[in-house]
C-alpha cells in the first residue's frame, strides 16, 4: 500500500465584486490552502 498526501484543504473566502453598473455584491472564492506536512521520527 502506498502513502498519499493531500495537497491541501479547500477554503472559502468572500470577496466584494463591483460590476460594470457600479453594484457591489459578495462572491465566494474557493482556494486550496497549502498542506501542513508532519514527519514521523
């Protein structure tokens, strides 16, 4: 069996977006946070 590590955990953040007519709305953006690696001794 091989060990696989995940590249990270998805995180959602909200950003304000202004459209061409000047209206502002909140939009969700997903990104992958870097994985924290731990090594066993």
